[in-house]
C-alpha cells in the first residue's frame, strides 16, 4: 500500500496527498499521513519534495 504511494504516486504525479491516500486505501488523509510518516520517517510532502 505505502510502496505504491511512494514509488508510483508521490514521485510521479501531482495528485494531492488526500487523493493518493484514498487511492491506496486509507479512509482519511490524516491516517495516510500518520502511517506514511511512521513507516518512512518523513511526511508525504517531504518525501515528494525529495524524490520527485
């Protein structure tokens, strides 16, 4: 789930974090952000800025 968000969506699209969270199965963008940061150590925004 998070691998798809990282490799396919955050790095290659301009979709909002809300949309990406929904696309990978999270009920809320807050849940997606929290899980992403817990697993990767950075926020989705920081990840995107670094790897895009």
